[in-house]
C-alpha cells in the first residue's frame, strides 16, 4: 500500500448521508481505494464551525462511518478514521495559520456563502476552515485529493500553503492535486442548489423506498413541462441528470426521447429513476443498518485507522518541528 500514490479525502458528519454525498464523493472513494493508498476521514472538527447539536455529534460521526463502509470502502484496502482522534491535525493547522495570508482566506467562496447562511455565528473557525483542510491533506503528504468543483479553490489554497511553507522552511510537503469526481455537483430536489440537508433538498441514502419516493415525487423537473403534453429538454431537467448517475443506457435513451416528445410524463420518468435508485441504494441501506446494529465493529475499524494515521502524523510533525526550529519534545 505504501508504494502507491497517497490520496486523502474527508466528509463532515453534519446530517443525513444523502445521494449527493454518495455520488459526489464516496462512490469515487470506493473506486480509488483500488489504485491509491487511500486515507478517508470523518472530519468532525470541521463540523464545529457552524451551529450543531453536540449531543448528537458522536452518533452522527459513527453513523457516517457506517454508511461509508456500507457503500463499499473496505478497511483492508483503505484507511478510515475520525479527524479528532489524531490531534496532529489541529497542531499542524495552527502552524499553517502562520504562513497563510488572511487575504487568501477572505477570497474563499465557501466562506462567503456560509457566512451568509450563518450570519449570527461567523467565527474564526469558519474563516480558517480551509487551513485545517490543508492540514488534513498535508499531514499525510497526500498527492491527490478527490473533490467536487466547489472544493477546487480550497485545494489550490492548500497547494499555495505548501509552497509558502516549503519556500520558507525547506521542502516538506508535496503539492496536492485535485481530482474532480465524476459527479462534480449534485443538485438537490429543488433543481437549483447543491444537495444539502440544511437546504432540505436532499435524498437520504437510508430512506425507505416509501420515504425516498415522497421526496422524489416532489422534486423539480424541466420548468418547460407545465402540462403532461408539454415537450421538454432532458439536459435542463435535474431528474435526467440523476438518471445519468443511476440508470442504464437503455433507460437513459427512453427518458431522453420521452421527455423531448412528451411521450412520457415526469411522474413516470421519476418512477423509473426510483427503481434504479433502489437497486443501488437498497443494498447500501441494509449494510448500513447491520453495521449500526454492531457499533463495536465500526469503532474497531475507526480505531485501527486512527492508529495508522497517528503514526504517519507523528513523523510529519516531527519533521515540521525540526524545520521550524522548535525545541525537541522530551
């Protein structure tokens, strides 16, 4: 495993594991674990930057880990752990703060967006979020980071931070390269914004078929199709975009032709999509339920992952301390 290119990626335990999480990240994690030395992280420290339910955080962390495993991440092929279980993340983030210009953080698009969403709780952690993200990646000297298009700016900042540190103290960190995922931006049921639990436009992976259909049946379609007889454009319909991610080619062709000619209604198009979604999500839902019923197994996997990551992190921090001129630890 150590001879392969190292890859790092993380996900916040901020709510239901939904198809945007699965399609935009975890499905790619499963594929990449075959090619890379893959390290995957439940980034619980990042979740502290916006209002959250402290009483539920630990269980949400374990539940997200269970869903990641249920989706196909294999602890024999990849490393999965919890961010707060490796304290070197926080220490390296503080160190990297000292080489990160404030002007660069002010330009981060996600900070502006989240500041608008949480105007009463804009904190330093939210502002410095990309520095901790850079620390997450650089701590393991990861060379590849799978991301959606909305995270590319953060990876470019991580590259810039690595250059600044290396230029001042000597080469320590490789510059990580973003790897855009196949589903770069999964739009929610409103047909406009990125899928998110906070926007209530999501489809949870663990929903029963009945629960999923209730959400899917109300999802926005091509606005041109006001009546059943109206022809539409599948490329302007978010339901068709989901078909591309779940359905086989014959269904894609059927849905596209039916939309353009008004040969099928949006309701029927959604029904076909729902069937293909269940083929993919049903097994994940059942495996996640089994894992949640055995939390000790999930904790065991996370503990083993953290142990491996702590060993790597200690070596990186020792090298960083030497370059900074800090006094050796007793």
